[in-house]
């Protein structure tokens, strides 16, 4: 199997952490956190952040990574997401060792820190409307101007803030703002809002609060309360770092974590923003959060992805400071690599063509030995029944074979894998449509695989199943979700017009070998010559349903090769 030529990309954050440890910064501790907002399901981009944060903690003896739900927004969060996120982190292979926290548990200390800021003259209650606040903020090229309420006394601010908490005011009538600098070239420092009034119940705190902190205020303090050492986030927060530091510099916190930004993962041919994923689910473009076409961890899992493959992918792409789009083909490369090693081979015919072997004794059944995984002899062998009528793949027969078509054609010979060499001696067509519906063949009894003449050479080997023994199945073949590779980054007006109408092809009437009778949802196989498939939970007693994880062809290796040849 080919591997992408370059070795793993760099990880500058690991280097920073290692240097900090050496220099004795943060008292020799390494504490990171993964801080999802429970307002959606995790996706492969989150996996990058999980691998990074938990990975750094694992790198160092005594290193710790917290799972923190960043749940300060009462309108979009709920317990279903909290539970799904925990399950996904565990599935990826990480454990938070009981260090699970909720920012909503810090509402009281956050309030007290705000009181500290007011007392120091570093925060004030503003009574401008939201529109006015926006107007007063200025632009990237013009400074903002001070609110007329900016000069309120500490006493008045304390009184108003306390009454905001007590529920005396309507939504939108007042906010608490940091008093920093309305002329700062960094817009984030122009007296950012710290608290808003929102008479909305919170999924955990209930109706206890009617003022809620903003992300920019709650995040640095949550980090400090948990004594995080390295607060790793994505690049869009780089301009917020001065505010992160300002908040921590102006209240009495136990420590001052260090914010470090990295480039988020963008994948080609798919979407990753929670808003877009939610839209796909709600408008039923997909069947749910675990639709195998989605880059959610639940979707990838149902598609057949392994945690090992996702972790190897995240390790390989590394961590950089500049945004880039990673090819979906690279992710596919990693699942192929992993499944090549671990997935048992089976024979499955997706589009069956009936083949009668005229000279094979009627009623005879042979149990032929088949290798479970040539990459791993320890996976052993199994028996596959062979009989007079078998199915092969429709595309493995051509009545008029093109040059170098080494599969079956009238008068041509092929080997049936693990079985015999057969020769096509007759073609039966549907009278009306002219479609080939059945082939007649003869077999050479001397050529059974493993026997002394088995070595007789023919150019093609086909997979097949015995008609009398095969099980019925459905195969779901997936193609990319988006047609162009602009990925998530292009802001089209209606991005859903770029959805690939052929992202799912359902093939029914497939036939698979009987060893799959006990296949359980989640089991992964290589269908010989086809690709990797995973049993879907939609499977019933009568029909197994398989999701194609990825076809066999390694388009990534091809891309790499083409690049090397340039
Ligand atoms: P989205 O933009 O998809 O709504 P988010 O950043 O709002 O995602 P959070 O739940 O806040 O989602 O994310 C939790 C953590 O995962 C954050 O630290 C965030 O930076 C990180 N993260 C989210 N998306 C990506 C991504 N594409 N690549 C790397 N890290 C990501
Ligand atoms: Mg976020």
C-alpha cells in the first residue's frame, strides 16, 4: 500500500508546550481542554481539536485534558448534544478521567468577577440599544465613540448590574460592557459586551439566571477557574486574544492560561459549519446527524470509519497557523490503510448476473477454502460454498469484449476466486430488451484452487457467490456531498444548490456470501474487488444493508503520483 510521501506535518503547539515545560512555565503543569458548545454534533474538524488537546495531555506525564461544555448560550444548547458529544469523544478513543465541566456551573463566579471589574471601574452598564451600540462601535477604519453611559459611577453600575440579575429589566434594555478603549484599532477591545439580559431558561441552570455572559468574557475565566495552562483554539480567535488577556489581567484569578491559535480543518467536497450541518438535517437533505454522507463523527462511524483511521489522519495533517483545505481523498486514504489491515475479505456481488455451469453436477456443493485477509494470516480462513449456479458481477461480462478485457466474454476463460476456471459457452438474453440475463459456462474440474493444476494461468479472476446459498443485501454507495470542491469556505447565496444529487445510490438485490449471515451493524468488510463496506443498523433479518465506506481504488495515491511526476 502506498502512503502519502511526506511524513506527518508539523505541530508547533506541541513544541510550545514542550518549551514551556522546560522553562518551568505554568509550574510544570500541562492542562488543556476541549470546549465544545453543546449545540450540535461533533464533526471531523472537532476531531482535529480533540486529538490535539487530548494528545498534548497524553504526551506529558501528569498531563490532563478537560472536557468542558461551553454552554453559556441558553437558546441553542441541550442535553441530547451533551450526551452525544461525550459518546463521540469516547468513541474517538479519549477519556477525560472524570474531568468534565460545564461553563454554566461558573455562572456565579463569573458574576462575581464582573462585580470586581465594576468595582475597579473596568466595567459599566450601558443602556444604549443594540443598534446604537453597533453604530457607536465605529468601523475597521474609523474609531468608535464613547457611550453617554460610560461615565456612570461605580455605585450606579453595581446597582444596575444587580438589578439586571434580579430580573428587573427587559431583554435588550441594558448590557454590561468592559471599559477598555473605544478608539482601539482592534474592534474587539472597543468596550466589548460582557453580559446580556435574556429572559430564557437554560437547559441546566433553569430559570436561575436572566443575564448571560458572552463567549469572550466566559471563556478566559472558565479556563482560569479550571487552571488550564494552554488554551488552544482556532484562528478566528486570534484577534480576540488581547481581550482574553485583558479579562484575566483585571480580575483575581488563580492563573493566566495562554491562548494559542491554530488553523481549523477544512475538508474538500463537504461542509463543516454546524449551521450548515443543521440545515442539511432539518431540511432533510440527509437522513439525520448520522447520515453516512456527513463529516460528523456519527456519520463517519456509520459509514464505516474507524477511530484509528481518524486519529491517524489528524496526526498526519498536523497543526498549522494558516488555513488550508485538505482533500477528502486524504481522509479516504487513511481509512483504506486501516481497513486493509483489519477488514476480513468476503465476496459480494452488487449487480448479479446468473451463471449456470453446465457440466457441474446438479445438487453438488463444495465448501472451498477462502483466505480472510492476505495481509494478516492470523485472521485465518473460512469456507465458501460453490455450486452449479453462481452469480457474478454484471460488469464482469461483455458480449463484445474491448481490448484487454480480461474478464468473462463468449469463448473466454476466467478463474472464479478460490474455485475453478470457467469458460463462457452460451449467452441467454431477454427477448424483449435484448439484455443478457444468464450465461452458460463449463468448468475445468482440474483447476480447483489449491490443487496441482490450479497454477494454470488465466488473466482474470472474478468474485462470485453461489446462487443457492447467497444472502440478499442492499448496498448504499456514497459519493461526495458537494459537487464542487470549494468546500466550506465559499459563501454562496444558496450553498445547497451545490449539493450532489447523486451522493447516495441505493443498490438493491445484491447477493453476499453466507458467512455474512451473522454480520452485526458496525462490522466492516472488504468486498473483494469492490471496496470496504460496513453493516448499517437499517439491516433486517431478511436483508443486510451495507454502507460503502470507500471504494478500493486509492485516488489519493494517484494524486500523489501525479504530483511527483510533475
Ligand atoms: P462551528 O464553526 O462548526 O459551529 P464551533 O467552533 O462553533 O464550530 P465548538 O463546539 O465551539 O464549535 O467547537 C469546539 C472546539 O472545536 C473549539 O475549540 C473549536 O475551535 C474546535 N473546532 C471546531 N471546528 C473545528 C475545525 N473545523 N477544525 C479544528 N477545530 C475545530
Ligand atoms: Mg465555538
